[in-house]
C-alpha cells in the first residue's frame, strides 16, 4: 500500500524547534572551533617572541601569560617545592618550584623543571647571580586537582601566594615563570610548558549537525502514512 507524506501539526512544530536548537548548537561549536584555533595560534606566537625582562610590577598577569621573559638574581634553594605527580618521558616525578630573588629585590616563583626521586641527587643548583629565561604562566587549580597541604609540604598546583607564605616571603609576583629550555642531561629538566587547551569543537559540531540530520530523517519517516484507497461501488 502506498505511503504519502502527511505532516501533523504538533510533531512538525516540535521537530522544527528541535532542528533549530541542534543547528544552533552545531554553529556555536563552529564558532568555538575558530576561537580556540586562533587562541592556540596566538599562544604559540607569543612563546616564539624574543624574551623581554619581566617588569617589577605585574599589574595585569593575563597580559603576560605565555610571554617569554628574563630574570636576573639568585635562587633561594632553602625553599624548594615539589609539585606532583608530574610525568616526563613516561616517568613519574615532580616539578621543582623555587623562589627566585631578583637583583632588583622582588620575588618570583620559578618552575625549574621536572625531576624524580632517583634523580634528586643529580639536581643542579647554580649559585650566585644567574639569568633565567622562562615563559610566564598563570597557575590554575582545575576541578579534579587535589587541594595543597602546606602543613605537610604537599603541593599539587603552583599556588604562588601560599608557597611564598610557607617560605615566609612577602609580595611574590602573581605569576609563575617556567624555565623555557631543556638541556640534555641537566636536572631539573626545563621546558615543561604545556599548552593544555583541548580543541574538540570540530567533533562536537559534527555531532550536533548529524543529530539534526537524524532528526529530519526520523520526522519525515514518521509522517509518512499509508494512503487509504477508496473503492466506489456502483
């Protein structure tokens, strides 16, 4: 028996509303994809720029994030903070955060790089005035990151303010400077900046547009009804 497309009012209204919503979600993800792609490109461009001295007063940390900077001064090795767990080349270890006293007097927390327990005796600790080239980061605590426990010297994210308080240091810069380069055979191993910005928006856009197509297919199939044949008997 033949079928004919006979759309009903409310199924059509509901399908239209859902289709518009799905299309909007897909388009939003496309816009997010362009935004995230440009952001990642901008970050890599910043990291590739020539280093400049970090200002004494970092009033707007966001303006300096991922900028390559230089510092002159000395490390305060009496206050080393091990941030864990961190991996390098599939080995477990830590990031070593050390306060850095600038020649001008300010304090900056510096991520010297990755090190493990068995490499701790090999850790190099340059003495006297040194120059550091690093990349500025804004430490953030993510949803699943455990809370730091300063009383037990357990650190999971670089809370520079809490670290400065634990080291009895005042007014640290509101940023973390991570040593930019990794030297072969030198520990802590620098170059631990990771641009961890997930960019799954293309997959999300494809998903929502596919759902919109499936919705239309289901709608058209559901609105096809068997056509009744009317036989007139004379």
